[in-house]
DNA sequence: GCCAACGTTGGC
DNA sequence: GCCAACGTTGGC
């Protein structure tokens, strides 16, 4: 997020899960998304971004030096996609995972379900509003 | 197509 | 670093 904010625009690449890939592929230019930070001291939603391109083949899958390299992908057959995104808003404070969990309107959010492994998921209009209300 | 083993993810 | 959970892989 900090990098995205500084650069304003970034390529969202490296998604290597088919279900998450499908959600990424369904995103349309202009759509907003929440930016969730995981695997850090305070996991939670840190801000908002906007999709600025349709999905296109993820070039990092073809780069041997990339951590996202996929030996099974090729230029002709690359199963992975990336989208371009831009910075919209950084929240004043992280909306922490525990706070998300304690919000009844978010109970159905896949993120909060036991054993969730999805890194990209849809957010309903009601869930979107519920998160914004926590800012 | 089943299913066990393995690898990865993410919270704690 | 541990562990729960689940996706992926590969043998059959």
C-alpha cells in the first residue's frame, strides 16, 4: 500500500491461486477494492484502490527470476493474470482483523471464514459499506 | 476420478 | 516457529 500510494499506480501481479485468479479476471476498470495486509504484525484493511485495466496475462509468470515464476506457464499458454491498479485512499489507521471479525455485517466475508486461503474475493455492497463505517 | 501426501498460507 | 486448514499434485 505504501508503495502503491507513492507510485500512484502499480501492476497487481503474482496471484497464483485459480479461484483468486478468477475473481481478479472478473474485475472491471473503475471498480474499487479494499487493500488487505496479511502476514504482518497488525493484519487488516489499510485502504482503497481502483482497478484501471482489464486483466491481462501476468508477465511475472514468465520471468525465471521472479518469485512468481511458473515453469508450466508459457507465452502461448499463461494461465495467470494481472491487472493495473491505482491508489485511492489510505485509512488513518488499519482496520484490524479482530475488528472485522466483531462486525456482524461482515460475517459472510470469505476473509473471515475459518481456513480461508483466498487472497482475492468479492465484497458485497453491504460489506463495503460496513467496512467504510469502521474507518 | 479418487485420495493420500505434500506444500503453502496466514494467524497467532 | 507452530499449527490449522486447505489447494495442488501425482500415483493408481
